[in-house]
């Protein structure tokens, strides 16, 4: 899975066919984690929570983009989630997601999820 954040509008593109923003180019930051970690996230309930709380459209092999306003809610979800016990495999990913949510809000761009 990839997480990407555009650091300004130059790295944001709009896909007219799918009606969604994509992060493409610089300036941006990316974070990759492997299938084992992605499976640990799914086992932790991450996908179901994203579908239920944020109408996320991603699953294995899918892409979604959270606009800045959705990142505000996602940030709060992460803060709440990180207060509860979790698998050591997912904690660093949630921490990175929180960092990226903060960046997306600050830069007024968004987060791309490529699961």
C-alpha cells in the first residue's frame, strides 16, 4: 500500500474519468508498506472503519483520495484509534497516517491511498 500527500497544488492532478484527485509529481511525499502490514491493518479493522466512517472506496488493489476536509475527520479517527491497544505492526503505519493527515490539512491538498 502507498500513502501519498501532495505538498502543494502542483502535485495534485484530477482524473476526469474517475472523478478523483491523484497525487502525481513533486512536491509530494510517499510512504510504502508491504502486504503483511496491509493485512495487519485489515485484521485491525482499518478497511471496515474507513468504509463505515468515511465512505472510503478502497479495498485490496483500489485507490481513494481524502480531500482536506475528510482528512480532518480522519485525523481525529487516528487520534482516537491510537489511544486503544493495537498490534505493533500497525502502530507505525497509523503514526505515519497521522503525520500525513496533518500535512494534507496544512497544505490544503489531501491524502492518496493506494491499497
